[in-house]
């Protein structure tokens, strides 16, 4: 499934040559303006706040910004291309359908495909030829691979806990699966929320892998979290 390119410079209203301090200043100004707690239209503000956070997540990270700049807006029209391995690795033998497409994580499909942590490790039997072995003839079962996606969590959600509707669709299946995910109060950045059995399908009767949602804190214009402290 094609993903829509996101112009993060345009989102933050800065030039492509903007210095880190300029990017940070632009983010803080927009984050204050569009924070859901200060807006009358909370739904629209929440969406804008997520877009601002996604842009800042990439442009404030030197490595992600470098990759993003190499990618270019014309990447689908023969322009600069991402290096091999940037896309989500979904090629395990237990994966019958390719990429997962997420909704409700707080990040766009574009971010998930090119800047998220990827789809987990390959099945150790992926690509192996067992045609001449007893195991191959018996079509040994193989567990599906685990899938990971980033889950943007606000400081308020981390402090008080919340519930989030997260949906995902496998590229080979038009059906969208939606789950009510509980974000526990006191959750830490990097913590993973596990949805057992919701990863890639197993092969030859093997169990499905798991889906892990990795918590990433949304940047707040006034506060930050260090360890267990709110500063």
C-alpha cells in the first residue's frame, strides 16, 4: 500500500536548512497553540498536535532527519530512494501477507513505514529450503513473526492512564481489526504493550506472533519526563 509523503518542514513552518534551535522553537510555539487542553475544538487540535509531534520526532533527531532528507518528496516518482532495509521487515516465513498498516497509534503510515522500529526479527527458517529433508516433507509448523509499532502517548496519558482504539490491517486482508488498548498509569517510554497472537500468522499450523506497541512520549511544550520525574 502506497504511503503519503509528509512534509515535516512545512508542518513546522521552517526551511530545510533550519538549525536545531529553530526547529525546537517552532515546535514549542505550535505545540502551545494546538495543545488539546487549550483548544475549543479538541478533536482537530489533537490531530494537529500529533502531526506537529511526528514532524518534531523526525527533524529533531539527526539520524532520522538525514534519512528523511535523503528520501525526498519525489521518492515515489523516481527521485531519491530509501536505503535497503528502511521499510518494515515483514518477510518471515510465517508471514503470509506483508506489511501491517496502523491507525490510532498517533503516527502516520509514512512514519510507521520509514521511521518506526520495524516488524521484528525474521523467522529463523525464512528462505531455507527443506524440500529434501524429513522436516520439509512434514511441513514443520513455524511461529509467525512479532510485529512492532510506535504508540504516541501524551504526558497526561502517562500520568493518569487511558484507553486507545488501535486498528491495524494486514496488506493481504481488507478487514480492519480494532482493539481497545489500555495504557497504564505510570507507563515508561520504551515500554511495550503486548497484544498476544496479533502478529504475523504462523505457517503450517504454527502459532501467530505477537503485536507490540512501543510507547513513545509526545513532546510537551512546557514539561518533560526524566525517569520517573516530571520536570
